[in-house]
C-alpha cells in the first residue's frame, strides 16, 4: 500500500454504492472484505490479469477474513471470451463453490471480466453481489460503474445481459503500471467521451494534458478517473435503466459496436480495433454525421479529431469494413425503436443529444467517407 489517500465517488439512486480510487487498494484486505456479506467468494479474472494480481487479492482477503471460501475462475483474455459459453463456465464455477445467496463475485480485470462476471452475479440464484475491481483504465472510468452487464453474441455486442449494479467499485490505480500502452489509450477514448458529451471544460483540460495522460502520468490519470466516474455516477443515479439521458453515455458506441461486431471480436491488431479505439472512431463518425445534418459546427468535429490524435487514438474506420455491412450491424443497436435508427449525435463539444429517425443515406455517406 502507499500513503496516497484514495479518492471516493458516491453513486446515488436506489442502489447506492461507492467508487474508491487510489494506489494499493488491492492489497487492502479489509477494504475488499468489508463488501463480502457471506462466506463464498468467486474471484473471476482473465489469463493476463490473473498471473499478476489474483494471488495477491486472494491473500489480502484471507488475511482479513480467514473464514472465506474463495473459488477462482479465469477466462482467456480478450473480447472473444465475452460469450454465453464463458458465462456458463462462470455459473458452473459458482455451483462448484456451493455459492449461496449471500455470495460475492469479485470481478478482477478489464471490461470483459467485469461485464461477464456482473452478468453471472446477476443470474446466479437470481442475483448475488458483485464487487468490481477494474484493472484497465477503460474499466475504471466506465464499465465497472453503472451496473450494465452483458455478453456478446455473433449478431451483436452486449445483446444478452442485465442491469445489476455492483455492491462497490475499487480501482487500484497502481495496476495501470502493467497495462499495455495501447489499452491505456483505449481507456482515454472513454474519458474523452465525458468531455465530448457534456463537459467542455473537461474537454479543454484533456487537450491541455493530452501528452501527460497518454504517457501514463499517475496524478493526471487519477484526476481523469475521478472526474469521469463523477460524470458517470451522476448520470446513472438519475437514469439507472437508460430510459433517457443515460443513452448519451453511448456517444460513438453505435458506430463503434458495429465496427467491433463486423471485425468478429478479433484480438486487436494492426487493423482490428479494441473497444476504446472503436469508440474513438465512432465518436468522430457521430460528430461528422452531426455536421452533415447541419446540427453542429465542423470545427468541433475537427477539435475532437485533433484531441483523439494527440492521444494517439485512431480516427478512421479500419480498411476492409464495408459501409453497408456496418449499417446493417447498427440496426441491432439497443437504442433503436421500431426498426428505426436512433443515434447519439451532438450540437458540438459538450452538447450530446439523442436523434431519432436518422436516414440511412446520411449514415452511409459518413461511413463511406469514414
Ligand atoms: P479487456 O477487458 O479485454 O482488457 C484489455 C486487455 O488488457 C486484456 O488483454 C486484459 O487481459 C489486459 N489487462 C487488463 N488489465 C491489465 C493490467 N492491469 N495489466 C496488464 N494487462 C491488463 O478490455 P477493456 O477495454 O477493459 O473493456 C472492454 C469491454 O468493456 C468491452 O467488452 C465493452 O463492451 C465493455 N464495456 C462495458 C461498459 C459497461 O457499462 N458495462 C462500458 C464500456 C465498455
Ligand atoms: N457505457 C454506457 C453506459 O454505461 O451506459
């Protein structure tokens, strides 16, 4: 543990919980164990995170609560594991543990582990506790907060899932030191999203600190995480089930998910994008579409592109993805109503909005230019 005091963000609403952000949190057994009500804990992680951190979390928990029965379940790392088959294996692990209704699933990993573990917790015995221990920047600023849990199917991302708020979120910023730089930058795409959708001052701050953030400056990252979590916490407290404004958190996601699905959830490579990168491209497409529909100035789209590029994020659709195929993927987005496209667009930096009935031709033109 270090002496840096953790930051706290409270998530309000019907199921309140706390987000704790700071270095050394995973070594603090009491901080982890205080969220475990019963005796059964299933520690879920992936094949890259588990060798680094799983034994430490287990030891810290047992030091604080020697009576705990701790099972472990490790998925192969990567988006390709966010499947119904892997979900089934996590459920079998809960069964093998003999987990009772007061059990706790600890999700130690990035958004893939978090989403799948949260969904397993939502379903086991119709719902047990889940504590999110995010280890990627993306998971710390977005996926661990708000209770959206899901797995992908071939037809689309996150199409099978549940709303299941975590009991707590504990983000140990020290683990970002082992995160590959490409994954760090992917997380910064979701950070940019908060500025782009509702906070021009935060957008300016990101522009000023882009170099330090993409180089992994820990003080800047801690501030970016806390400010992002505060944004997300405020929105999900007001609209936990995405009946309204929560949809704005999907700025760039309809395009981004289409790219990810069309890539077949491939492991990130020279052309295949990871989730955060796909969201970066998606936000640019949403901004360009807003300009094409005369809803927003082109200069704001240009500023967004410049910020993403300064964070070394992609801003164009990878080669080989056909516009028509991407449009077909967008039709299965969860925001659509009665088969009509509903997209999150913007009026400019800090002013996102949901727009219904966007015509296919306009979307296709942006995808073709993209
Ligand atoms: P990820 O979970 O695949 O993690 C990225 C890679 O980093 C993996 O290979 C992982 O093993 C590795 N890794 C994680 N932490 C590490 C560490 N500290 N050190 C070294 N390696 C580490 O990807 P992600 O970007 O964290 O999450 C993307 C997923 O999150 C997508 O499936 C997306 O749909 C989902 N998501 C969900 C929400 C939500 O609200 N539930 C929001 C945004 C994204
Ligand atoms: N990442 C979008 C949401 O949580 O609603």
